[in-house]
C-alpha cells in the first residue's frame, strides 16, 4: 500500500526514527512572549510543530512551515439575552 500523497505518512522523514513533536497554544489570553514561540525556529529538522489555536488566530496570521490546518469546528460565541 502506498500512502496517499496528502496523508501525514507521506510527509514523514525517510528515516525510521519517529519525529519529535512540539505542541504550542495560540490565543489572545497568552502573553506576547508565549504567543511568539510559534514563530521561533524549531529545535531541529526532525521536529513537527503543532499549534492549537483559536479560530481568530488561525485565520489572521501566517505561521511559517505549517503544512496542515485542522479546524475542530468549535467557537466561542457570546449571546445577548434581553430577558436577563
């Protein structure tokens, strides 16, 4: 079986060693120094960056080296109720 060319398996390193993973959050309540970590160079070329972001963050900026975007479909919506 050949992996689909768009699958993560097709993008993996040619070596047998697993990739390192760096998971970082990105949302407005983080400090500026925490937010800028997603733009820092990766520790090595065998590291995959995973950014967990709000829908605002994922649509309003470009992060270098991002190959895939997964939208979980969740959003925070504030509702006004006139009865309260």
